[in-house]
C-alpha cells in the first residue's frame, strides 16, 4: 500500500507551483482582457451627472454648476437634459441637446455637442462594465470634473 505524502505550501515542488501559476495565468488572461475592453456599446442607457466648476473669463473665474441626464444609445450618439447655473444665474433649465461620443478599447473616450452646436466637450474614462464614467472638460477656459452613474440596471431600457 502506497502512502500519500501531505505537503505544506512551502514544501510543494517548485515545478508544481510554477505549472499551477502558469495555467491559472493562461486561463485568467482572456477574461481579464475582455473586462478591460470597451466600445461604443459600453455606454448605453440613462446616466445621471452633477458637476461644478469654473469658467475662466477676462474678469476672472466664474463658478458654474450643472445637473443632467445623459442617454447613451450605444452607437456613438447621445441626448441630454440639463439645467445649468453660470455665475449665480440659471442659464439653461431642462434644456435638451444631442451629441456624439467615442469610446476606445482602453476605455478612454470623449463626448460633446454636435459640430456647429454650442456646448461643452469632455474627455472620459469609462468603467469596463459601463456602469460609471468620469469626465473632465476639454474646452479652453473651462474647469470641471464629475462622475456619471448609470441609473437603469438593464442598459437596453
């Protein structure tokens, strides 16, 4: 009768540890790569954003704040519903607009108003599952950052 030897972690043969780690790395690699990959469809559904920042003018910095809903269609287009306060004055109330966005495979991207339409532009970092994204203004003379959170659990809604 052969007797089995019990090993502690420190006593395992080196080749067995290396082989186990290699197999686990090979199995996990496609799953990790898939999680980090983003596309236009990563942003899909209704998102809520609140933002505060400043516009730099010749008179100095003027505060601004905005609350908005963004609906991303998964195809590079979005619509927004926004209320904006600029320097203590409500300048837009429940204003609807549309625009375009990009999402790169590394989960970076941008979005903004349609060309020829006044409106802000942003650089974004998207979570791989699309539930949140961080944004920062990219327009000269504007300083603001925010986080957007998806409100609907099923992005197809």
